[in-house]
C-alpha cells in the first residue's frame, strides 16, 4: 500500500514537472484582470492585484489563510488595493474545478470570500473526494457557514458556474502560467508564496508610484 502511495506521489510530481517544463509559454497582450468574477476592495483603488490560485496548492493555502487576511485589513479594506481572484485548476483536477464552482455558488449568496477561505481550511478533508460524495461535502460546508443549502445544492447541480472556472483556467494557460500561486501586482508577475513583508514592500512601492 505504501509503495502504491509513493508511486502516485512520484507520478503527480512528474506530471507537475512536465507541466512546468513543457506547459504553455503564453500569449502577448493579455490582461490577467479582464473578466475577473470575484473581487475585494474598491473598484477605483490605485493598485490592482490578480491572484491565480489552486485550492489544493499548499502555498496557496498558506497565502489565503495567513497572508491575505492581513492584506485585506491593511490594504484592501482601506481602499488602497483591489484584489481579484481567479481559479487555476491543473489538468486532471476535476475536484478543484468543482471547488471553484462551489465558491461561485457561495458568491451567489454574497459569501465568496468566506467560502474561498473555508475551502482552503478543509482541503485535506475534500481533496481526495470525487463525484456525488464531493458535492455532498461542498454543500455541507455551505450549510455550516449558514448559507441556504437547497439553493446552493441546486446551483452546484446545475453546473452553471463551470464555464467561468474553465475560462479562468484557459486564461492562466494563455498567459503561460505554470505554477500557483501566481500574482499580478500592479501588472508585475510573481509566482510562488510571498511573505507579508514581501507583499508590504511590493504594495508600498506600487502605491508610491501611483502618487
């Protein structure tokens, strides 16, 4: 059993390496913010951040749970930064696509950000689930947050938000992104986890340039 688990981990690592080495190289002239469905902050904020994340990415989880709340309090809620969320499921990650659909269903009830955070907190619980079992778990999460479970379940079953998740995935591919998290901070691309101190330096610099 242990050998089988090791082989699966190795196979996934090789798939990820192949994606990095031989994945898309990107098209010129694309705007990573165009068509973003979920945002925090004022529309007229001087600096825009675009966040391409994957719900099963540990570095994305670290950012979402430990860094983003501080950015929200100190830059987003204060009107300095507009923060845009985009889904970036990797090839073969049907459950990550479904999680993105679920977050969009939470957005229909005005709770995108909270559900986005809960998905990361619970990633170890749903990350191996598929199909109807996964759907039931995602609906249960919504109920635990106080959302209307029936409306949420109907939304998820309809599949009406799948196209939006796939559009984000396609944009990430067209931009040539190969890793998560990837951020565009005032148009400058950064891939990988950034500490709060690194974020502060980058955002303060971008804000100073806007004055």
